[in-house]
């Protein structure tokens, strides 16, 4: 967990200097078990058309979110569900 928190801190610091994809932040929050924040970032990634977002349905990175109603709704919005 401390590795994920350290990665999150680095990404947040980097985001103050340059673009960091919300998709990557979603991945870290998923790893931390913070599903709601992860989904917030995935929804933002969709809005921004951020890289990786259209592979979210089959990505092993988000396995823990697959049964979440917001994840299912996002897939439907993307015409993937």
C-alpha cells in the first residue's frame, strides 16, 4: 500500500507541472481500494478521451470495479456495456 501511496504522491506532484492522465490516477486509486475516487477519475478520463480509457472494459487493472454500478454505467455510456 505504501508503494501505491508513494506513486500517487508522485503523480499528483507531476500533475502540477504537466498533464497526467486521469486514467493513471484511476489505476492507482483502484490499487488503494478507493473505488469511488477511482471511478471519479475514470469518468474524467472518458470526458477527456484520455489514452487507455477505451480499453477499460477488458483491462485487468480494473477487475475489482467490474461489478460496481458506476463502472457498468460508464461502460454503457461508452457503448461498451
